[in-house]
């Protein structure tokens, strides 16, 4: 018999504040996002797209 804790999904963490946006980018196959949850790009589903994103990110600090 499974307990209630085994069947519940983990709680989602709230987005980080916008002060973290200039320091990190969250990259997934579905897209890239700022820590506060704003969408930056669409899917990053190839090495070429990841390379382009990394090159873009080195041009200017995100918060600037």
C-alpha cells in the first residue's frame, strides 16, 4: 500500500528574482529561460543552436 507521500508530485520551486537574470540562463530542449521565468529562445535541440546561444551569451551580460 503506497503512502500519500509516494503518490504526490514534488512542489515546484518559485521562479528566482530578476536579480538573478544577469547571471544565469536555463537551457532545455524546449527553450531557454531566465531564472525569473522569461523565455529567451525557442527549442535548443541541436549542437548548432547551443553553440549559437553560447556565442550570443558571451557578447553582453544579460542584465546590461
